[in-house]
């Protein structure tokens, strides 16, 4: 029993000797960053961690304040929620883990710490999140309209006519650091870079994935156009989804009536 | 009462001495930019992947990294004042067009904050993707018939511009701190006007060969001469 | 080796002897210089994460590492399958700890005159020198999406190897993190893992509670020993809520079916919650229901392995916690144990119990604290007690077998990358066992001359612990 008391005393002494500027986990936010993040993102947050050379896609360079997954327009800074969600959710098809078990306060502090790597956060405010209209019902016309947009906006040039990531321009794509990059293959993946819901998909092409060839189409869509495209894109995936059910029904009765998507295709 | 005040005001104006009509002296500088040595060969661009653009060019266009003109002239060199009176910001809109799957002009120079208008005159979609490091990076799709994109840049830098869909397209935004700049024509010549008297350092920037500087002094309204010679290397 | 002959030998020997026996069933590879490691630089290499991302201080797991492990060693980014890795990537890691240590144990029964066994005295024995630990040779990872495996090949310092862990796990059955099935030999789902802990010395490198068996008791079980069986486990998405239910062979993890045809059961449950700036706190409960054969059939008088019958039961039950206050981690633990009177008195099942024999019971507690000065430097300490609350035989001194143990130390890593690990380790541990040999195995292995005498055993360790 004596020993237990001695043990507690030693712990108390040790605790009081720790000087931390902020109440935080396991040694402060900088220590958290070095513990969890710096192996890839680098101690200076520049994406030059010791493992960066062996990773594809490369880890984010925080000094440029350019982020893929945002709710704000292309070129603007993300909101704190955007960064929090990216840390929590991870990035599929990349080495960025989903840091789910970390305490909330840890993740919030890491988000603040990430901002210290770029001077843009001092002079600029985060962009205004785009407004997302309510999602319309999935109907045949809605998917056909989405298909027409897929043709007209020339998504197929990178993503391919079936969304398999094999469009004519796919092989020459490079990201903003001149690293080769592949367009998303809808047929192979159930989750998108920035989430797995329809709303996440909506945000991807309405804000663009900054730092990659994926542009923002916010200036080119009006009304429910974007939702039509979301519903059409869902039919390109393998999973059973309400969009696919509607689409399969249409295809079974209108076999061969659609012009193929591509350079000669007029969509419908 | 009001009439009396009005009269006093009018009188004051009438009696105020008029400002002396002095002419504001402004000189200019002009010159030619040339190269020595062997520049790299420009390659013809194969636009087969974009037939709507390919057919706009009877002969394939060449890459524009080094645009060499007659007598070893260098076109698309940005000449600007890097020290001295910086002039005022121009307010008229500069334009940047995507035409025949090329950027026209290849290099567009502008003052920080100067309005920039980007248009797409082609039958195909382009995505306009400037790659700055000191300014926010954005990437927007511009289908045919889309309205122009109006934007500006607040920090000076040379920004490469590319289109991801058409990887052969390369251009630059030269965002400068000064209102005194010019881009050389195909014959390598440039002129910068409106320079008040004083000492100036001119910088010439070529996207592959780097920069050259020259110092000039303007005393009145003369046209100073400043030529630049770049060392060209084949690689 | 040690394990197989130890357990089997203990069981068989104890059954043949009559009356009380001082021999204690030696559970686990308790010699602390053998390894119990579970940190895998191979994972760091695979994913490009530093060791510190998954480990508070390797090999102890932090919350993220626990979730990674619970998920079947998968990050879940559709990049876990081996096909995404360089073909030359091998999921293999090695660990060994060259060291200098001093062991000193009091009250050891030795011959008064060396060579003459007629007169015995109690002496303190002290030895020190440079030494090696055992080695761990480990491979783990995914065979396929949601099928993971571990193979841990461990040796003692003499390069005598055994399979410490070998299992396959089917993860996320029915696409749910609540259903995972593990099959093979594995560590029990103890919240405070003895395999992934930070103490290495002879006396400090064991949790007394995890191996304690009363004096005269021949139960061959320790909750810190890896067991053979099947485990159904589940967790929520961030592994804050976890449960497990296992069915294990009553052989304490010894392969070859040496014991009888009986099975044990083990249940755990734990819940974590966020406590603001303090961190993630976890509390858990566990319950082990075990059986052991008290009689073996014989042939020509010699017991036949695998023929154990007449099963007697035992249990271990208790609570554990993993609590953070910023950079300080507290790990409290409580256990209550009880063995059947037959087991408690080492009586064969076909004989009568000694007069007044009852099932021995005891309570064990420890509190371990870690202070993480940064991700490369941790200070450790632990205080532990085991107190018999009920001796098996009347007339036994109440404190016979009681243990007090105290350890402290520190680990410092000069680098924290993702290819390999090195820790400079210093530790001091002291145990006091009443009337019995220390669990560490220090000393001559004989109980003290005076059954109520305390045996103090200390270890001082300075080591370089490295893993690749």
C-alpha cells in the first residue's frame, strides 16, 4: 500500500513539473502535429515529411493554403469545418488516414496549427460556403439532363465516357506540383475524395478540387443542373443506389436510343 | 443673405490665383531584346485530340517557350520597372483569350489589382488553371459560350497558366508592382512611356532564360535606350 | 519451449505429488528478458506514418493505433490490400534488446557450504552483467481486404523459439465493425496489454496480477498469457466502444493439446469518452471463466498428455482503466481471482480434499502512470499489490503469497521516423513476495526457508531496445 502512495506522489510531482502553455493532449499541439502529421506533411508543414517521396498522391503542402475538400469557392480558403472534416474523414485512395479516435479538442487545435504554416490565413478570411439547394427527386428526366451535362461540360475528356477515368486527356493530367494524377474512376470507387454522400459530390464539382486538374463548375451551372449531374454520376458507380434503379429501368425500355458520350456524341 | 454669400464665394474663386500651367515631363525607354547562342527548337503541337482546334491551324502551331523573331529577337519578354518610380495602377481591363487551343496573348502583363478578363472563343471547353504561389490558386471550367471570367491578382509574381484538358496550352500572367511595363513584340522591340525624371532599374524577364537588368536615367522627356541580351541554351 | 515444458511439467508434477507443493505452475514466458513486443515498423513503412502516430510510446498503442488494430490492421482508404504496395515490401519486423542489468534477490535458500547440501541458509544473491533479451520476429497485416493475420515468432535469450501469436482474423463481417472473428493463438483483449507495455526488466516486465497464483495452487493460467481459441470482437467506428467474447482451450496457450477437453470463456467490454482537454478516457470490465483438469489418466503410472478429466473451475474478474490528464496517462487495474479448492491445494480429482480446504481468493490492484514529455520521451512508474483474501488451507499464514511491486523508469527515442525504432531504456523494479519465489523467476526458484519471510527481488536495467 505504501508503494501505491509513493507512486501517486511521484506522479503528482511529475505532473506539476510539466509546463504546457495550453491544456492539450500528450504534450501540446505542436507535439501532436509531429506525432501524427509530420511524417508525411513535414515538420514545416510543407508536404516534405520523410515519407513524402514514397507516397502518391503527395501529402498536402500547408504553406500554400490550397485544399482539395472545401465548401467554399475555388481559390478561397476553406472553413474550419472543412478542415476538421478532412482530418476526421481522411482522404480515400490516398495515405491520409481517418483520424477518428482523436479527441475533438485535439483535432480543432491541429486545424488551428495547420493554419500557422501559411501567411494567407492572416490576411484572408475563409470563403463563404456555397449554398446548396435542396436535392430534387431522382427521375429519368433528371438523370438524362445530368447525362447531357456530362457530355456538354466535357467531363468525359478526363473521366472517360463511362466515368472510368480513361478519357482522352487522362494520361497527361498533372496536379499543381507537376505530379501525374489520375481522374476519379466512378466505376471502381464507392467513395469520393471528399466524402461519400450526394452532397459531398455536389461540392466537389461546384468548388473544384484546388491543387488538382478538377476545376470548379460553379459558374456554368444554374438551378438544379448540378443535382442532375450528381444523379447521373451515381449511375456510373457499381453500388446499388436509387439512381441506378431508375436508370436501369429507363435503359431497359430505351435500349440503343442514347448516343454514346464522347467526341461525336451529342449526349442524347 | 444667401445671395451675399454666393457673391463672396464667387469673388473668392475669381480672385484665386490660377495654377501655373507647367507641362509634366515624361520620358520613355525603348529597346530590343535579343539572344545569343542557340535557343531550343520549338516543337509543333499535335492537337489531334481536339479536332475543333486542330482544324483552325493550317500548319500546326509551335510551343511558345522561346519565341524567336528575325535577327535573333526574343518576343514575349516582359520588360518592367523594378526600381524607381512605379507609376500608377492601370485600370483598364486586360484580356486573355483561349483561341484555337492557345492562349492569346501567350503572356499577359498586368498591374496588381488590374482587372483581368478571361474568355473562351473555342468550340471546346477549357479549364483555366493559373498556378500562382503568392496568390490564391483557383481552377475554373469555361465551356464554349460561357461568360468571361473577371478576376484580378493582388500580389506580384509570374504565374504560369495551363489548361488540364489540353496539356499543350501554356501561358503566363505577369503580375507586376508597377504601371510601367511592356511585353516585347515578335521583333523583340518594346517601349515604355510615361516615365517621370529619375533613376530606374529595368528588369527583363523571359520564361526560360530568366532575368536581365539594366539601369537608366530619365532627365526630361527623352527616350532612353535599353537593350537586353539573353544567353540562350538549347536545353 | 519454456512454456510447453513449464506448463505440462507443472500440471503433471503437481498431480503426482501429495500434500502441499511449493512448485508453482509457471505461467507464460515469464522470464522478462524474453520479449513481449507488439510494435511494427513494417506498418509504419507500409503507410508512411511515424511510429508515434499509432503508439503513445512504442509498443503501447494510442487511440488511433487501437482503432487501426481493431479494424484488422487497415486504414480503410482502399489502399490496404498488399497489391497497392511495392512488390518487394515485406510486412516483417524484428525486435531485440541488448542490455546491462542487475538482479538481486534476498532470502534465497542456498547451501551453507557450497557443494554440501546438508545445511541450508538464507542468502541474498546478486548478479549483474551484459545480456540479451529474447527476440521477436513479427509479421502482420492484411492477406486481403478485411482478412488480417499475425504471426509472432518469439525467442528467449538463447534463441529458443516459440509461436507467441499466430492467428487469422476476419474483419468487418457483414460490413460491420461490430463483428470480427479471430482464430488461432492470440493475446486476450486486455485493455491494459502486457504484450504492448513499456517495462522490460525481470521484475518490472510482468504484471504480477496477470500471472499470480497462490502458493500451493497448481492452476496453470495467467490472463497475460496468449491463449488458443476463437474470439468474436467488435467496436464502433472510432473504437471508443469495444467488446470481445472468446472461447479458449484450457491449455493456457500451449499447443499440442496437452491438457483435457475443456474450454474457457473470456468477456471484455470497454467504453471510451472524450473529456475535453484532458483527452480520451476509457474504462473497462473483464471476466475470465476457466477450467482445469485435476486428473490425468496414466499408463504405467505416467500421466498421458491430453487425457485430462475431472475439470475444476476458476475465475478472474475485474476492472481496468486508461485515463488521460493531458500528457499523463493513468492505468488503474483491479482483479479478483478465485480458484477451485482442488486447484488451490493441488489435489488430484480422485482424492479427497485436505481438511478444511476452500477455494483461495485474492485481490490484486495496480496503478501505472506514464508521463509523455514529448512523442519520444516517456517516464514510467507502477505500483502493484496482490493480497490474499482467503487462503486455501486453514492454518496458512494470511499473508502467504502476498506481493508488493514497484517499478519506475524511462524510455527515450533519439528519432521517431517510420522505418525503424530505437529506445534507450532505464528501469528499476522492486518486488516483495511473502513466503514464495518471485514471479520474475529471479533467485534459485525455491521458496524461502521461513514461509512467512519476505523475498525482496530487485532489477536494475539499462537497455537499447530496437526494432526494424
